[in-house]
C-alpha cells in the first residue's frame, strides 16, 4: 500500500512540473536563448486596436525562449520594413500617427520572458482619417539583432494591422419605451416597452454599436426595430458626456433629438431620448443601452470581467 502511495506521489509531481508555465516559451529554442515575436498568426489576422477614450495605445511584445530564468536584460533591435507589405492589401501606417516607446529597441527585463514596446497614437493626427475604421494600415516590423544568442527564424517578422476603436463600441443591452401619437391631433394611440430592465443577461434585446470615428458610433437599429434599414448615430461630447443623436441618411426612420441624452462612463450606459415620424404618426422613444461585451483584436471582452460600473 505504501509503495502504491509513493508511485502516486511521484506521478503527481511529474504532472506538476510538466505543466510549468515555462513550457509556453519553448518554441524550438532548447539549448540556446532565442528571441521572437509571439502570437504572430493571431495578430496578423485580427490586428491591434487603439481605443479612443482608453489611452489610444497598445503594446508590441518580444519573447525570449530557451531559459528557465532570464538573468539579464536582453535587447532586441528592430526596424520598420515597408517591403513586408508587398503583396498584401495594407498601407504603411503614417509615422506621424503614432510614437514608439523606443525608435528601434525592445528590452526584455531581467527576470522576465516578455519585453513590451509602447505604441501611442496622436489623437489630432488620426481624428479625421476614416481609413482607420477598417484594417487598412499596418506596422511591419523585423528583428535585426539581439543581445541574446539568436533570433528565431520564422518568428522574426510581423505585420501589425491597425484599426481605431472608440470606448463606446460593443454590444449593448437595450431597454426602452415607445409612445405613438397621431401627428395631426397629437392624441396618444398606443404605448409599449421593449427589453427587460430586470434581466441584463439575455440576448433578447441587443444592439451593436460600431465605431465611426473617435467620438461617434452607429447603432444597428432604431427603437425596437433592427436590421439594415434601421440605424442612427450617437456622438459623445467628451467634456460633459452629453450625447447628440444624429439621423443616418440610409435609415428608413430619420430620428431627431427629443430631450437630453447622456453617456455614463462608470456604468457604461447610454440614456437616450429621441423621436421620428412614420406616415401619420409621431414616435417618441426613451431607452437605455447598457454595455455587455465587445470584440477587440479577436478577443471577447465581457462586461462582467473587470469593467468599471459592474
């Protein structure tokens, strides 16, 4: 019985050490220290998104493998190489749109396996470039030298597509009410509500808000109508968080403001008041849109995980 227990103990130890986080860094670098760009396939597929209202920045990483402990600061020298974009659909991101934490160097600190390079964007320079709404621009980077033993071939080049998002983008729970009036007599015809204010966990009433520019989003619906023929825009004043409601020319319903609308950055919630006319009726809408989740760089960022106001 003691012998079996001893074997079980040894087996558990083997499993523990086999699952060490160190294994994440073993990319054909056993026996020598090699540096490389991580997650290349994912980044080149989904890109990176600086977010207006959340710092307008992201980070680029360089890993070192082949060591269980990194006992020195290791330097990685890189260059921006436009030739990497040959044969792609991307255009080089203008260099006055952003600033790198270092013009040509990433430092992997002693005791760490990952070094990070800050990429910060100039809000004034990018404010009116509508090409940033899609993955049009890219930053092409190539490692050229390192203080480590070597640079890992096949992991030494990366194309980073860039798309601007704003902090208002995402999927929102919708709760609201509509009053229908006869246009001529102003007599109330009917009133109804949509969404469930007591349950913000269902998918029954979800609206998608997509970034247009740094302070504006487009909603894929008007009141309780959704689809290609129904949309409107919201523009947030960053000084007081007031919201301007703007009609979308492509929508069947042309909305107008009907009172004060507001964005609450703590609860991540819009409170909206607007109206529109269809035929012989006027419609008055009051609704709230409460943030649920967003997809950023291919990753689902959920409301309940770390967002303020939860």
